[in-house]
C-alpha cells in the first residue's frame, strides 16, 4: 500500500511538472516590475501600492512609457487604466502591442485622445499587418474614463483580433487571408504603453492645443494581465489549438457580444477609415470582407 501511494504521488508530481512546462505564461503579476520594464523617462513613472499600480506623468519636460519584458504570439492582454482627468486636450495615453520591427511592422493600438473639459473621451484603434496600417477607427467612450479604472483588452488569435472596453467589443478585425488580406500571425509582439503630448493631431485634428498650465497630467494603471505564448518559449505554443483563446467561444463574437458591438458602432463611432472616401476612394478590401 505504501509503495502504491508513493508511486501515485510521484506520478501526480511528474504530471504537474509536465503541465507547468507545457502551459503558456498566464497573468496578473504581483507587481508591475515582474512583467514590465520602463522604456522612457523613469522619473515620470511612479509605483503605487507596492508596485501593484503605477502612475504615468506628463509635464513640459517629458512624457514616459513602459513595455513588457517579453514578447508574445497570440493570447490576451488587458489592463485597468484611469485616464488623464479634466482638461486633457493634446495628450495621448496609449496601450498597444508592437512587433518592434522596422519595415514589416505588426501593431495593435489603443490610443486615448485627450479632450477639453466636458467633452467625451475618444479612443482610437489601429491595426498594422505586414507593415500596412492606416486602419484608424474612433469611438467616443460612453462614460468618464478619468473618474475610475476601466478594463481595456486586446484578444488576438488565429481567427480574429478583438478590442474591448469593459468586455464590450468596440473593434473586430477578422482573419481574411483567404481573400489576400494580411493578418498578423508570424511576428511576436511586446506590450507597450505611453503618455505623451501630441497636440498637433490628437484633439479635434490638432485644433485644441495642450494647456500646460494644467500640467502635470496623470494616468494610472493596475491589474496588468498577460496570457499568451511567450517568445522565446515553447515552440509549439502558438500553434496549439488547446490554448483557451483559440477555443470556439473566441473565434467569433457571441450573440450578446455582437449586440454590444453593433450598439457601439451605431451610437458611439465617430470615424471609420472604411467609409472615408477622401482617403480611400476604393473601399479597402478588409472592409468589404467584413471586419
């Protein structure tokens, strides 16, 4: 009996060890510095609550930024962010994934465009695939994103890319490679965020300039969550159909998600490159194929 129990325990321990090495990295690190590094102006990024949250600062001297220590190929990334309050015109708070390659860039962007006090906050999304971008869409948020933390998520699998705000999809980009439309799937991407001044374009096309008398400007982040295939990492991770983000439930929007998505597009979308005939006299093929 004792031999049987010892053998059973040994098999169980070995199984757990194999499982630990087979699984991709999953998230919610205990502290910011566990998964991220400061890339720009460390004096303007301050850790809060023992590193579980951070404050980004923008003033006349500098903005700031941070990035994940590793890159990932497919998965889900989310952060809770509280944006710059009050008169934030001319500021941009960005949360994005980037392949960090010069010529053939892949990138998935959230950019939060500052506003004059009392005006809605606009979030701009953009997608670069195989070096081609210029796929901007803009949505006015239906709440005050500076009053409290809200969750912003990028889901990326072989079938689609979904940008979500508090679990409400605001942008879907489907894999239409069969129609000759590029889709990012070969290059791993890091996770980045920055707070910076862009008053030449950010607010009303650059008409509203930053008011430095309101500086410094602050944005706050917490609950950093990365679940994906790290690169370098297990060679078969990204192609493993058993990864949860590749499951049937994540290959298309559910009926409820589709209703929420239509609600956002009908009521809160203010710009779509697909319908901008001044830029695209011919509708881009991914738009005709359905995003």
